[in-house]
């Protein structure tokens, strides 16, 4: 497959399965950039940057230093009512988080290596709304740490929680990260986007297909 | 009671799958890779095997091939539960003898309905 031309620059071809993630040439950084929206995952072995903006959502940046293949996800667990317990978390709410983590890890390991090779960095989970009845960000953080703990995968760096949204830049083939905490002027857009995502997975769950042979 | 062997290398995923199956009244045994599942399956009989595809040691496709060699598992329903949507992997699962292909994230009710259908 050939690359994709944009602004006279050739973006490297995306890996199979990640064609739907929006990419562009970042002039300032002079690099092909994938812009990750809530619910998306992107994996690359090219000289690329993955950019996302996190409110209460969480992103895991994972890379295998042996293959230089890495990627990022961006997810949030669905919001639940006051009756939400660990039981419902196991039963349904965790499935998007489990999926986002598993897809990212599997795609990286498809190019070789095992879970113990992985270098993991975690970001996001801010308490960006004062009037939140529950701290959604904290729930997302707790989930991702618990997931990695159960898998026996170490976290080498993290910047989570607090009250700020974050702009995250990740370079999957080197593992470098740049995080910037955003001021409140940007918060409305981020909160709106995350609320739309939450509503979307609530009203039209992104369940996989079932095929009987 | 219907007995299910649930195979997944992800502990978090296994926890969710087991919770879903046990809530519906199934008797569930877990395994964390294909080889362990095969060893367990040889010692006990199951009414259904629900297996992930990408796993270390022995993957799900290899597990299906191995199970189909065993007389007791020739016709046992085997559902693959995976994040894989690629057609070639699915075809490999079908050719190995899997009964069905369920893509994660799974809807618990739909998964249970499918299990009921293939074990009924």
C-alpha cells in the first residue's frame, strides 16, 4: 500500500485496521500526525505522532521497545447511576476499557514480543467538571491501573487526575511524550466531546458482530 | 448444569466473561492460554468452549485444531471471542473448526443468547 499525499507531504500508509483514524501533516512539528478521538485506537511503527486531548478520558501509550511499534488508545467507561457497583463494572461498563486496552496490546504484539516487553505510560482522567456527581476521571484511572496490574504489566510513567484537561503528544516509535495541561478556556469543547461520546456508547453500544459458521 | 471452558490471556477480560456466564447460571472453568485450556479439557468434559484468539503459548485457532482431534470435542460448540475483525483470521477460525466468531466488545445479552443457541 502506498502513502497518502497531503500538503505535498506523503503520510506513511496506516497499518491495517487503523485507516479510519484521521491523520494530517503537522507543519509546526513537521511530522505525520494521527488525531485520536474518544473511542479510537491507533498503532504505528512509522515516524509519526499521535495527538489527543483528554478531559476525564484516559489514554494508554504503549510501545514495544524491541520492535519500535507503539500506539495509543483513548477511552472512558460508560457513566452509571448511583446503583453502580463493582458487579456492573465487571459485567458491562468495563467492556469498552477492556476492549481499548486489548486491541492496543494485541496490535503491538502482532509484530512480536510479549506483554512483559511493553512500556506503558498513562495520561488523563482529570476531574474537569466541578459539578460532576461522581469523579468519572478517577473511575477511568482506577480501571486502567487495575487492568495493567492484573496483566502484570508495569507502568513506567503517568500523569493522571488533577483538575485539568490535557493535550497529549505521543511518538510511538520512540516512546517520547509531551503533555500540556490546558486552561479552562478549552474545557467546554472537551467536555462536550466526551459527553457526546458517552451518550453515543450509551444509546448505540459499539458491540462487535457475532457470526455463526 | 451446562459447563463452559473460558479461555483468555487477559485476566481482566476473563473476569468479565466469567462474571457474565456465572450470572446466567453457567458452571465456568477458566484457562489463561490454549495449552492450559487443552490440558483442562482433556481431564473434564465441557458443553462449550469460549476462547480468545490472540494468546501466548498456544493461540485460540491452534486450540480449536487440537480440540477437534479429540473424539469428545469433535462436535462440542467452540466460540471464538476476540477483538480480531480481519477476514483472514476469521476464515482461519472457521477452517480450524470453530462454531462461531464473536467480536469484542461483546454485548452480554447477545453473547448469552448465542451460547444458548449453540448449546441448545
